[in-house]
């Protein structure tokens, strides 16, 4: 529903795309520093730690790909209007 509303206005798609990319990059930084986090849930055991790190990496990649897809759709829509 939100993406359907965004398709009508490419000017609103760009900030949403950049927010998704930035959020994905922040999650990548957390995944990179996962073993050095002082929080107790980061050190629950090798299996759980690897699971959560992998899950966060997958979510980060999905957010970044979603941001790139939305940005490219906005660029195509803006080019079509010009």
C-alpha cells in the first residue's frame, strides 16, 4: 500500500530509497562489529551468535536491494516525465 502510493510521485520515492539504503548500511556495520559488542545477547553461544549475525546480514542486504530498486524506479519515472 505504501509502495503503491509512492509510485505516483517519484520525488517521494528518493528519500524512502535512501532511508532503506542507509538502514541497510547501518545493519552491515552492526554485523561487522557483532563479535566486539559488549551486550550479552551477542555472546549467547557460537550457533546463536552466527544465526543472528547472518539474519541481520540478510535483512541488511534485502533493505539495500529494495532501496536500489525503488531508486531506479524513481529515476525511470522521472526520466519518463521529462
